[in-house]
C-alpha cells in the first residue's frame, strides 16, 4: 500500500520523511496538486454502487484501494501549473482530486476539512481555552474604541496578524509588535486587528505533536524579544520535558480539532508557565529536528506507514 504526500516539489521537510519511508521500502507517491492536470492524471469511477479511482504521476499509478495514508503537507493550488490556468479550472480540479480522495477509506494527516478550520486563529483561542491552556487575554476587533480600551486595561499589548504573512511573498510583513495605550488605534477601523496582552517571556517553546507523540523544544529569548521568528536570540533549540498538564491539554486540543499533526507555539514566562500563542496544523519541524536531534521525521513516517487496519488513532474528519 502507498503513502500519498500532497506537497510542492521544493519541500525539504517532506524530503526528510520520504527518505525514511524509502528506507523501510514503503511505497510513496508525491503529488503537487498544482501539476494536475498535466504532469499528473486522475480518473475516478462511480458505477454499480461501487467506487474506484486512480492517480498517475510520472508513470507511477496509485489505486485508491491501495492508499495507505495521505499527508497534506504543503500542496500547491490545483491546476496552478496548467497550460491555461483559470479560477474555473482550479475549482474543477479541486473537486475532482479531493472528491476522489475523500471517497477513499484512508487515514489523513491532516484531513483538509479539519485543517481549514484549524487555521483560524480566533477559533484556535477558543479551543485552547476549552483544552485548559493558559491563554493571554485577546481581542479581535474593527472598533478603534474597543482596541483603545483593551490597551488601557492591559497597558502593554501586542498586535499581530490573525492570518499570518500575506500570500505572494510580499516585500513587507508585519511582525508581532508591542504597543501601549497611547498608540493611535484609528486604523483598526480599516481592517480587523488582533490584540493580545503582552507576556514577558524567558523562552519560546515549540511543541510538535505527531499522533500521540509529543516533542518539545525550548529556546531562550533575547531580552525584550517580542516575536521569536525575527532576530537572533543567540541561543539554539534544546529538547525539554513536557509538563503533564500541557500534555493533557495538547491531547484534548487535538481531539477537539481532529488533527493528527500539529505544531504548538508557547511563551514561557519567568515563573515557568507556558502561555498558548498558536497552533499551526502544518507547521515546520525540520529546523527543530536539526538542532535537537528529536526523531520527528521518523515519527511522521511511522504514522503514515501504518496500515489502515491499525486504528489506534482516530483520523476521520470532525
């Protein structure tokens, strides 16, 4: 049976997992939906109360009956590389590809419907509360007065993007920024703003979850550092233990969200409390594995390599 990986051609993180699967002689098909139609071909038959489907990439044919698992890693937009791309062709190709894959009985990391919901940061905050995480007070608003009142209440707040960096590799991306109550919040009326109480941190925590396995890494923050993605703190990622209460909350979060893979970001304060910042359902792990030696790629590969008959982890959409 074959593992299907939906990702772009240039994906070093996927390469790490593919190498493991090849070592174990597990068949792998790698497909970028952007190459369909064109380099890839699909066909799905619905007749006589039955279903059969096939994918072909570079002469390698995969039957939906032989599908072991699907890893939705970093797929391109369907039909983006077509000879004559269009919004209509993208919609038609998405219908054909994902409709066929949804028809198959297989395990997902992560199911696209769960992944789409999990990308919404305001929704993440609600699930984090329900899961028992410590979550900084947060407001999402288009009302300047509400933003002003929030800043006056908490004095030091950070403003951040809810959706992440804009698409299309923009020349300028706004990092998480610290503001005070004297800031001008009038621009909030032009677009939603996410404001959060500032948590002075002594370290950034990245916790990667693969099924039931947890891998936590710790990196000391530079004095006054706001956004761990920008600037060099002078420290490397190091393996750290996962507190029991955090592990319990992580598993609850994954149960509520229906995710098989997730990368959590926390800010650790001076008292050692881990504050939930966000959960990236498709977050990178290569940089952490390279610095800590944690076997994350191997664990992802083992999860994908399990046969569908092994249902120890619930993988269906919620």
